[in-house]
């Protein structure tokens, strides 16, 4: 896990990232403002008007994506730490991602062996896994399969998310988690950064395995909390 650990150390501080995010949101807002001011001009043709509106909406969508990828991360450190039952949390996460999965012809299978409890903040944990699963779905433009396995390895809870998508080469894996690194037209390059920060805050580790045109697996390791049955 050495490589993954080093990546966690490389993370910028929350305030540095917050500064670049506000920049990232302010830009599209400024552009949108400009287009709306242009729309006031009564001389413009209907075509030009539609063109301005389309661009203004596209810019607003961009700001919205940035905020939603970053949302939970923007809150200060872990606050409402509770004991999370991973199997139960996964059921909730599935409800959230299912519509997006079926829209993209992706089947999600969950394999669980026994109960796993960890300490963390529910909302942050949800956002973390949603970002991982969303990336998996987005790596399979022709559809495919996501397998989520939950298991216990002694004192460690293991959550693995595998996809059958495009995969990544070594250079791409190395850049994962770097703010604003994206290969997508409509990407924010924030999702994985948020994933790494949340897992770090939960005292966990992440391991990424990937093969181009075969698929990717994200394996999350979290310290187990013993819950008397
Ligand atoms: P975004 O999804 O907005 O591009 P992320 O930080 O979530 O930003 O991901 C960064 C990049 O990492 C993606 O653009 C993609 O190239 C790559 N990536 C992440 N997860 C996967 C995956 N499961 N399969 C293939 N590539 C991935
Ligand atoms: Mg993403």
C-alpha cells in the first residue's frame, strides 16, 4: 500500500483546495452573468439568444457539478462520527446510484460476507462510495457490471468496488486524486480527491488496481469497530 499512502500525504490542505474550488465555481458564474447581460440587448436575433442561453446553462451546470462532487468534503473535519454498519450503508448508497446505473446499462452486484462496522460520518462515507461507483459507471459507456464486495480481514473492514470499464494506465493511476485531474468532457476532477480525503479522515487506506480495457478495482480498508451482538 506504499504508493497509495504516499498519495494521501500529497493531498493539499482543505483551505488550499477550498480556495481553488471557489475559483472553479466563480468562473462559470462570471461567464453566465456576462451572457445574461448580453441577453438584455433587444437587437439580438433569436438564434443568438438561444446560443447565449445554451452557454449560460452549460456554465451553470458546470458550477453545479463542481459543488456536488465537492460538497461533503467542504465541511470541516469529521464531526458526527457514529458506528456505521457497512452493509446497511451500502443498501442506502445503492438506492442513490441505481437510477444512474440503469440509465447507463450497468448492473450492480453486492457480495457480503458477515457484518462489518466502522467508525465514521454517514454522509461523508456515502459521498465517498457514491463517487467511486459513479466513476465506475462512467468508465463503461457501453454498459457493464459493478461488483461491490464487503468482507472482514481480521481487524480490517474491506470494501471493494470493481468495474468492467475502460481501466487506467500507470500514469493515470498515479494522477488519481490530484485536484482537477479529469479525462472527461464534463468531469470536475474532484471526485477521487474527495474519496481519498474521506478515507484518510477515517484512518483508512485505498488500493487501486486497473488494467486498460479490462476494468478497475478500488479497495478500501477501514479499521473495524467491534459491536457486541
Ligand atoms: P471526474 O470523474 O470528474 O473526471 P475524478 O476525480 O472522479 O474526476 O476522476 C478522475 C479521473 O480518474 C477520471 O476522469 C478518469 O480518467 C479516472 N478514473 C477514476 N475512476 C475510474 C474508473 N473506475 N475507471 C477508469 N478511470 C477512472
Ligand atoms: Mg468522478
